[in-house]
């Protein structure tokens, strides 16, 4: 017959492992990266990101430019494992583990649309994974 204390310990360990796997990926706050571009000149943005892929303008003279970048990002994989074994007599063994590894790289994109007035960035919107978009920092 299984020992109830061992079952409770195993359940607690499994819960701890699952909680820790949620801490593996760090969140990136893109706001400071994006806000650093406010006030930048068109020439500075082009010197860092190249020629925009799209452009248009508002009737009030504001210019809208869009940059699109693509790449790959590593994607980690985590597999929780549980093993249970029973021997002769009343012995029961329970093992809990976590296997980690790198999965296939994920395709990622970052689209940045900047609005310029008098040659300076006054507003913007960014779409894409924060960790990839964060690589487009203003230096």
C-alpha cells in the first residue's frame, strides 16, 4: 500500500517544479526602449534601422514610416516527468524530475511605425514579441 506521506511529498514537489518552470522566461518591458525614440530625427532612425518599408502622410504634414524586421529566437522546452515504481512488499518509489532543452527556433517579427512632425518622432506603435523588439534600442 502506498505511503500517504510520500504521495503528499511527491505532489508538493511536482507543484514546486511546475511553479519554477513558469519563472524560466523573463518578461521584457518594451516601454523604455520604445519611448527612447521619442524626439529622434528621421536620419537617426534610418541610420539604425535602414530605409522604411512603408510611408504615408497625414493632411497636417505629419509623416508616417514603418519598419519591419524579422528573425529567429530560441525557444526553450521544459518537460516535467514523474516516475512511480513498486517493489515486492510494501516499497513504493516516486521520482519527479524536469528535463530542459532547446527547441526549434521560433520565427519572430517586429513592426515599428513612427510618426514624425518637423523631422522628429512624436508618436509610435510597435508590434511583435517584446524580447525581439527590445533589440531595436536607441543608442
